[in-house]
C-alpha cells in the first residue's frame, strides 16, 4: 500500500512527541510505524472523517483527540502521510468534528 518513495510528516508543534524530520521511504516509514505501534496506548480508537474534502483517520483516546492523519495517493499507493498532533491545531479540529462539520 505504501509507495517506495512515501514521505511521512508529523506535526507535534513541539508540544507532543513527533518525528522531527520527514520520514522518507517505504522501509523507513514501516520501521517508524512499528515504533509508533509499540507506544500506542491501549484503548486508542480510530475512525474515518472528512478532512479537506478527502477521507482522513481521526485517532482518539478516552474521547480526547490525539491526531488527524491525511493521506496522499499516487498510482494506487500511499505516497504521503501527514499527521497533525499539535494540541493547539487539534483544538480547532475537535470543535469542527464535534459540530459534525468536515474539517477544511
């Protein structure tokens, strides 16, 4: 599902743990995801939501919004992943999601 040259960007805003630089390449992204999976707290839930007119993954833990993840697809493979985990940005996203509005 991942393109050979996939790029993973994380935005923690310096407030939460995130990759400081983009993670580039299928193998590097898979290793990064394995590390993320080991640190994911039990009870974390993910659901689909509309963000900027496309499907995105919204992650929550006990009702608290942890991340909004969007995907870029090229030739049927994921070529880019952008994850917003910055609490300041998520506060806006959480209000939009609670109101039932798509994020834009």
